């Protein structure tokens, strides 16, 4: 083989090798760029999703819930503290309400007394945990199925009485003020706090004769509750 032909073959082989090397480098660069591009595009949604979710659901939702819970708790507690604690005076203060007694707020008892020709002493005490006021008015005392009602044994009404704890109120009932032999034979009386009391009580008193009965006002001293004619 001549020298010139051998040189030509060597040059051709070198050119082919260079071309193959360049092609391999280009393919490697393309693969590297493609992998980086794919990694960037695939990791971008993953990175964005938690950020978006955390902002709209985790942060906003928790703050909103905390705010709502705080508002609800504060309002509810304030309402509960205010209900039943008195009358709002308009300046943020509340004044206590004086609750009137009803017959069902009271523990009742009776006993027979011998003064003034004999009478029935009615004793009223507030039930445990109750504080209430007896009005400055006659007790309502009725007899029998016909509702015969006791009239006043005193010329004027007494004072309002606050019942609570061991405090008691007393009223004296004279079932018969006439000097005749007539009257109804009964063994109980019906007592209420005023004519409008929805729950009057029936109290046993033994056998009594009823004819034009009278009753005193409420008193804190039983000695003041004697129904003198």
C-alpha cells in the first residue's frame, strides 16, 4: 500500500472517531438535560401542592375554627351568666329580682291553739334553697267544696315578709266567729298566696266547724297572729 493511501485511511478513521465521540457527548447532554427537565417539571407540582394545601386548608381552616370557637364560647358563657341573675339596668349592671312566693315554694304546717276561743295557726317556711317574699296581703284561706273564703281579722294589711332559711311566717285562722250552733264540719283548709296562686295546698286541721271564718295577715312572730274577734 502506498504511503499516501495509508495517510488517507488514517485521516478518515480519525474523522469518523471524532464524529462518533461528538455524537455520544450530544446524546449524553440531551439525556442529562431531559432528566433535569423532567425532574424539575415533576417535582414542581409536588412542591406546589403542599404549599397551596397548607395555605388554604391548614392555615385558613384552623384560624377560622379557632376564631369561631372563641366567639361561640364567649357569647354562650356571657348569656348563661346573665340569664336569671337579675334585671339589666342598662349600664352593664344587674339588680336582683325579688321573687314572690307561691304555695309550692313553701313547706307548710298547722297547729291548733287555744287562745281567742281556739284557732288554727298556719306556719309557712321556704323550701330548702328557695328565697321568696310573701306579699303584704291576706293569705287566701278557703274551706270546703263551696270555696267559702276567710275574711280579714285585721283592719290593715301587714308588711312584706322575706322567707328563706329558718325564717317563718305565721297566720291565724278562726274558722267560726258566730255564736250560733250552725256551720260546716270540715277537716282541712285550702291555703294559697293570693287569689291567683295556681298551686294552692290542702292542709289537714282535724275536725272543725266553719261559719264566717277570718284570717290574720302574715307575721314573723306567732304571738301577733292571734285572730281576736
